[in-house]
């Protein structure tokens, strides 16, 4: 249902230097990670446009939501996308189910 935002909000990894879970060494992290269990819905955090769906290296299968000059990237998602590049989404809209 649109407009109801609730769920997982714990930040698992912040901006800046961190021990990379994939590289096994210190790396610079350009975003924040908010984890959720397998099967959780991905929710659009704002109105915007889908500008990328596909495989993105260490991010795995990815959906990118863009608004103004900001990009929100949902990484490690199922490749069975329910949105496509060019779709306009609304805040609170379910855009995909997660998988680890």
C-alpha cells in the first residue's frame, strides 16, 4: 500500500572507510547499507524514476531510483525485476523483493 513506510531502518554500514565484506580489505564505502531479511519488500523511499536495473559488480543485481541529482541504489536484489528503466515510481511503492 502506498504511503505506509515501515520496516527495516538499522544501518549496517556507513559512508567512509570500512572492512569490505567482499574484498576482505579496507575500502571506501560510498553509501549506507540497510539490511533486510530474504523476502522483504523493497520500498521506494521517494517519488522518482528507475534509471538502472541490472548486474552491478559487487552490488549484485541492482535497481537505481533517481530523483533530482540523487540516486538511491538497491543492491543484492532478485533479478526478477518488477520495475523497468524509465518507470516512474511513488514513495511507498513496492519495487522488488530482496534476496541475500
